[in-house]
C-alpha cells in the first residue's frame, strides 16, 4: 500500500509546510538523510496550542500538539521528496521537547502521539529511535516541538 493510500484510509490530510520562523531552513538533505528542523504545532498559519503542559495545556491537548508537530514533519518530508512520500525508506529518529511545569513527567506519553502517527502513516519503516525531553520553555511558548531524521531514496 502506498503512503498516500494509507493517508487516505486514515483520513489524514497533510498540511501546507510551515515556513521557518527565524534564520534556518526547514530541512537539510545530505546524501540519503533528511534532517527536519523542529516543528511546532502550527495549523493554517497560526499556533494551534500555546502554554505549558500541566498548567494551561492539558495532557490531551499536548497529545494533539505532538500529533500536529508530526503532521508538519510529514509536510516537510513531502516537500523535500518532491511530493512523493514513498521515497521514505525509514523514519530514523524523532527528537521531542515538551514544555511542562516542574514535576511533569509524561514527556514520553506526549511524544508517543507523534511516534504513533509515524507508524500509522509509514508502517514498520515508521518505527524509530527517539528522545522525549522536558524543557522549561519553547519558542512562542508552544507546548511541544519535534524534529526528525529521515532516510530517503
């Protein structure tokens, strides 16, 4: 099954890629590796989630933010692959950052939302190594930021 067929079966629409918010590029390709810059929960050109998890952001909303970050990663991959997501050979790694209150310890649960989406979209090649790190703040006060390393053809 193609990735596009899987997306259709899942009812997932890949968003328009988010433009960089500072002096960096959204992705870099070196050989067969694609490094995707950290993606934040932007939707339709606006922040969909703001605040700290455990304060103004619920765990459920943090999961939604992580899923949206993952969709934005897939949007960047699609652009880098000239629209052909079947060029993805492996999701190598996700790096997840969760802006939570002191004592918040469910970073892995939050980033699981992104990991689960990668497996749903790409199947077994979507299984990856990962980090899930708690931080004291993120750009624009978002609750989640995720970057990725992808192997492509």
